[in-house]
C-alpha cells in the first residue's frame, strides 16, 4: 500500500527523510511519499531535500516519491513551475482560517487549486467542514466534476478522517483518482493509513482507482 502524505524535519515533522522511509519499509508499504510543507523551504533547503530523496529512491527497496504540501491561498496555490518540475507530485491543501458558515469560500479555494496545472492532489478535503459547515450535495458534485475535467486526485486522510464515504464513492464512479495519506509528523505514524484504506474499500475502490497505481 501507499502513504503519500508524510512530513519530516524539513518542515514541522520530527523525523529525518530516512526515518520515514525506514518505517515505510518496516510496514511493508510499496510506496512512500515525502510531502513537507512548502513554506518552510528556502531554495538551498529545497535542493537538499530533493537530493536526499533522490538518493533514497536508489537505495530503498520500496518506491520513494518526492512531493510537497502547498497551500491554497486567496491568490492561488503557493507553488511555482520551477518547484513543481522537480517534484513527483504536489498536494494542495487549504490551511487558512475560514469563517463559520462559509463553506462556499472553502470550495472556491479548492476550485482554484483544481484548475492549477501544477497541482496533483487535494489534501484532506473537507477537514474544516465541522467548523465552517457542510456544503450541499450539488456543490460537492461540482467540485468532483472539476477534478474529473482537470485530472486531479483527492487524498483520503487518516489523520483528519476525510472525505466522507459518499464523496469517495462519487470520485470512483467518475474516475477521479484517490490517494491514501497518514499526514505523519513522526516516523512512527508513517503508514498509519488504516482508516483511509478501510473507507476506500468500503467505497468500492480498486487498486486502479489510486493515483500512482502503476507503482504499487
Ligand atoms: Zn495539511
Ligand atoms: Zn500535512
């Protein structure tokens, strides 16, 4: 299985890149992605990050991918072309504070990211709904249609336990790819994707419904 959302000391995680990979190997994952928060990087640190990941790609017995977690801001996703080109995938997540009752504002942010060609995956979609309120079914379908049109994937997050089952079912029905992620900030959390996997299977997901299934 896969864990495409893990953090290290390159952002707010406490483990080294190799610690995360070692835990993934121990848990017999097939695929691990390192996806540190983009706003921690300087150009120099980003180069060190990429070169470390490249080294472990060669040394590890499992598949290692270089990712990043970018932020969806009011004026767009904070990843540029040069950064995206050096990565295997880009997760875009909305981390901004939102007013209760304004799920529409959140969905607009998500739609912006779905139309950004540098973005591959939407991170922990809907984790803010308990605070800002749940959108209607039609609004959610609109989001999924946009993902379908732009070839984007949604993460099933074991940390936040999102998205909802019906949302994942709709993704699968429309051929929108999914990823599984622990959002680990400690090496021991890497590979804790049990919740995601259970929901994915409950929704009827098969291996080919996952992004990077060709690497599994
Ligand atoms: Zn996040
Ligand atoms: Zn994260």
